[in-house]
């Protein structure tokens, strides 16, 4: 079983709420953040977002997405408003309608194209969720960049104990058992 499908179904539902709020208020958001629920929104992460926003000088209509480089890159994404619709459509376009074939991840993967898209981001090109999303976004005209600004991101997970946390390859804060 993979959590990719349910995750991106939820992302699509969340961005539907964003569009509804924009419709209600008549105001359009310039940026969107997609974060898994286990991402700790610490100072380093906030500063990383602020640096990218400052660097782009408000070019929110240019369809661009930033991921964390390498490990845990599926946990967090910063999106310009121009990239939101494509990101929100990942469930519909990839997980339904035989979309894996369309992005090059089907029965006969387009190895060269996927390596070219995903390897510079430090993402596994055949098995990573992020590569699938990256290929989908590229197909929809969204530029994807790896952001070293997110390198100190922390995941918060209730591990079975200190031994499990020490064995984990992820940055983890151990929560006490309830």
C-alpha cells in the first residue's frame, strides 16, 4: 500500500478550499505551502520560505514549486499561485486516468527523461513520490526547484521509543507515549 494517492487526494481537497475562500473574499493568495502533518514549522523552515519569497520579488504568477533537496522532499512544498492548480491536480491527473503512463512512470518508464527531471533535485527517479509529482508538474509547465533553504526541516513522529528514533534515518522529535 502507498500513501501517495490519499496524500494527493487530500492536497486536491485542501486547494479546493483555498479556491472557495478566494471566491468568497474576492482576494487571491499569492503563495501556498503544502506540508505533511508531521512537519514542524520551525524558525529555519520559516526563514527558508521568507528567503525564497524575497528572491522571487513577488512573481507569484510564474508557475514554480520548491521542494526540500533529497530526503523528505515529499514532506514540504512551497508553491507560487501559478503552480497551485497543477499541484492540486496531481491526484486527478496521475492517480486516475492512467496518469502514470502520461508522466513516464508506467509499465515502460521513460528512464532518461525522469533522471533529467528528478536527479538534479536529489530525488529517486523511479520510486519517489516527488519524481512523479515533478514529472506531472513539468507536463503542466511548472518549474520545480530544490531548495537548500529547507534542509533543517524536522519531522515530528511518535516513535516506539528512543531506540526506534535513533535507528530512524529521519530527523525526528520523539513524543512521549500518551
